[in-house]
C-alpha cells in the first residue's frame, strides 16, 4: 500500500507550490500525495484581505488528515512548518518533515532581521501587507535561478492575524514522532541556527542543504531534496 504524504504550504503560497516539482517526483517514488490550500489561499495571485487564525490553519490540516485511513507523512514548509508543529501536539501523523520551517521560538527574530536589512519593509508591515514584503524582496523566498516573477504572481495575501500569532513561541511541543528538519544554507528568512534550534527542540534529524534557498520545492534541481526526504523516510522506518 502506498504511503501518503500531505503537503502544507507556507505564508502567501498555495497548493500550487508543490505541483511543479515535488508532487511529480514523490509520485514517481510511489507515494500518494495530497496538497491542499489553507483557508483564503485558493486563488493564486489574490490580493483580497483575509483574517484567518493559526487555529483555522491547523484545523484545515486536521480536516484533511481525518479523512485518511492511515496516518500520513506530513511535510510543512515555512509557516506550514509551524502549523504542523501545532498540529502534532494532538493530531495524527506517522512522520514529520519541517522544511524551511518557522522555529518553535516564532518569527520575532527573523522579522527583526528582515526589517534591519530592509527598512523599506516597514511600510508594508504598517499596512498589514505581508505579500508586499515578499514581492518587493523576492530573494527572501527564491533562489536566483528560478522563475521568481512568475511565482510571485502566484502568491496571495496572508492573514496579518496569523502572522501576529507567529510572533509568539509555541508552548506545547511533542517529541517521539520521527522528524526531519530540512533547511537551505542560503535561506534568507530562516537561519541555519534556527534550523538547529528546531531540531534540538524536537530531538529531530537535521539536514542542511548546501546552497538551498527558502522555497526549496521551487528550485530547478529540487529533486535532490526529494531524494533526501525519501532516504530519510526509508531509514527512519528501520
């Protein structure tokens, strides 16, 4: 029977971010793949203001998993990684991959880093316009050799309420579930130190991908990340 992988996208993204590379690669390896849009993220390119909470996002993931017969492997990217950290405190899953994930300490430090390096981002935060920050500073998300303008046009507005909740460290954590923390060495949002912090917090295996950006799943040569995840899934089953 095929193992199921559920993919949870991050801030301003949608299920589309998994479609081009990751899902075809994982399906070739024999997995059943499910990617879904978080509430308010179903229209690529939408600038409509949304007001969902992190609990809304966690509940959306729970709704997907509850329909499955067997516990899935779950991959959470960026904000999706924090959604996953909150979900596993009480939800079902077999294995967890936190990819370019927000650390359990939250986004306060990384937000300050962005503002120090890019003071112009402050005006977007005053407007509660997170999408504006990422469209202005594309390199925060994307590697230099990807279709960054195309992907930026696919991105949608994000709930500022959810962002404010991300500033607060996670209280309840759950150890014991096999977990891989994966991050790019050149991620411009989350630092290698924060990936290390996350892995230490959960007793997880850490994989720092040399040269990797924040949006690992949209890199042209991202099959190496798929292979690394697949190898970890196999080794953690022994």
